[in-house]
C-alpha cells in the first residue's frame, strides 16, 4: 500500500458461525486502490466477491481486519463511498432528473440547483432528452445508467460497483463499458468493480485482482498495460486476448477446485 492509496483493505476476514465450525467467506484479504485508479475484482462463483463488496461499502462488518478511505476506518455506510448494485435501484415514481437529483435533495440543495447539477450527470451518462421519463419507460441499460448518474451526483471519493451489468445482454454490457470508460476518463473517478466477466475487467481496469475459491483469498494482482483512452476496439487486439487468457487460466484453476470440492 502507498501514500497515494484512497482505499486500503488490510487483512480483512469474514467468518459466519463459530470460528472452527462455521464458514470463512473471505480470508486475510489485503490490497489498495490509488486515487484515480480503476481496479476490478474477479473470482469464481462463491469466492466471496459480494461479501467483500458489502464489507468495503460498510454494509457488513468484517470479522477481522480494517477497511479505510483516506485513512478513515469504514464501520458503516459512508458518504465517501458511492455504491451501484447488480439490481438497478431507480425510484419508479420519480422521473430521470429527480432520480439523479435525489442525493442532492437529501443534502438540502434547492430544486434549481440540484436539477442543474443532475443535468450534468445525465449528460455524462448519455441520457440527455430522457430527463422527464420514468424508469418504466427505459431499457434495463438506461435504468442502470440512471443509477450510476445518481451515485456520481453525490460526488463519492470511491465508486464501488457490484456486477452492475450482470443482468444485461452482451451488446448492452459492451456499450455500457464504453460509457463507464468515458466517465472514468472525464472525472478521474476512483473505482472498484466487482465482476465475474474477465472481458469487462480487462476492458475497464488498470489492475485486476483475482480471488481464490472459498475462502476468498488474494490469488494475484495483474496490471493491465493497455493504452488509454480505451474503446471497445481494444477487445479485438492480441494484447487484450493475452490478458483474458492469462486471467482465465487463473479462474479455471479456482473454479475447478471449487467443482471438485462440491462433488466431493
């Protein structure tokens, strides 16, 4: 970990049940995310990725270890951390601009001021012209963009995303990946993405953290040395394919181990 680290995860362990007879979901995880960095966490199903997400977001307490943002311990939900979940969470009774402006309304901003700020984030995620639409009038990908804009409107220091595109078709995922890249480039937003998609992780990230099968431990960290700014065109490059193959080899080893234990 360096002095530039915005997020520090230090020796985090999460156990359910008694120490010797329960389940260890995450074991002794340590890593850091520096300011402006985009880091993804991947691992086989059941490795504890979502548990780690909830611990970092302050929704679940670690059994051992410490999570901090800029040196401040995270012990519960924190305004420094914005969270985007797998299931889109738009308010169905609010239109797009009022969905995006919601955290600003909670902070006490007047209507004109919060709508002006929200408009900037609506433009950023590519939804200009849809301000007065309600979630029922939008596609799944558009609703998830509303959720991202609403989270960014609160100006979090860390954007934490848990498989936000998992329910979308592959084409929409790729297009949203391009949009997330544009957002990260414009805002220099520090981001931690939990994903099961190797392609998504390589496309978006500066580094990819690989977790082992349960209990989830740090297996390796791989730096993605692809030029920025990136677009979906990078997906067909030989360098991209090399990174995907390398990460797949890691995941295959862990998934095979998990399958063997399940068949046991």
